[in-house]
C-alpha cells in the first residue's frame, strides 16, 4: 500500500476512553526515518475549535467528507501504517502547509506564514 502526505486514513483515536476511530491526515514524507512502516499524522475532528484548520469541500483532491471537518494541528502523533483501517481521501498540499505552519508556531513560537 502506498501512503503519502495529504492522505486521510481512519485509525485509532488514542485519547478516547472507549475504543474509537478518527480520521488522520499524514503530514510526513519519505524523509521520515521509518517511512516504510510509520508516519507523522494530525487528527481530524468534527469539532470547530478556534485554532482548528477548516477543511472545505475544495480542499479534497480525492474523497471527501459529508460533515464539517477540521485539522487539529496540536494533536500530532506517529502512527503505524498497519493501524490504519481505510482511506477517506487526499487533501491538497496548501492545506497541509497551513496546518504544519500552525504546529511550528506551537512548537517554536514562530509564525511561518
């Protein structure tokens, strides 16, 4: 299976009290040290948090969502590909850049925009 930055996959929601799944967008590329088996991903939620990055219909290159969705740039983890369940689609590169710029601001306190 091929995995690329921008792909949205369903995988475990690790901070939920009961076993649950959520969509994750892959933000890493093949420079990740273990890119053949894992990736860095950001959570996608239907909750409209003020710091969330809105996903509009035109942000989907492939696939999509019937509900309003947001990338949570503060909710980042390393995910094993084998933990993904099914692919939902692919998001455009510009949206990933917006989300990772937000993450950079949280980590380094520097606005990359």
